C-alpha cells in the first residue's frame, strides 16, 4: 500500500482523525469523571467524533483501494503470456470476474 504516492497522505489523515477522535473522547471522559457533565458540549464532541471517524473511514477505504490495486498488479506480474492473453480476451462471468 505504501507504493502508491497518495497512500502516505491517506495514512496520515487516518492517524490524525483517530488521534482527534481519541482526544474528543478523552474530553468527554474527563467531563464525566469530574462530575461536571455539559450536555451541549458533550453533544458537540460526540458529533465531532462522528465526523472525524467518517473521514477516517474514507482514508481507510482509500488505503484499501490502493492495496487492492497493488495486489492485482502483483497477480498480473505472476501470469504467463498465455494466461495474461486469456485474462485480457475472456469475457468476464460470475465465475471469472
């Protein structure tokens, strides 16, 4: 997955989002531990956690797409000329996507 030029940026975004979600959850935890819950602030933090997790998921999906492309390229490199020709010329079916 690191072979793709954009993969490090996706990994950085993923790490940053998860770090932010953890920090927001920590604020909620401290608020509850201190016995000073603030419903409005907690709701805002929960929404922020939700938002950064969605962004993290997008980055994770991008990394997965990169890995699938690398796996496909590796699989193609292992084919003989005859197998490669067959893959290119065969009509995809449910058994042979």
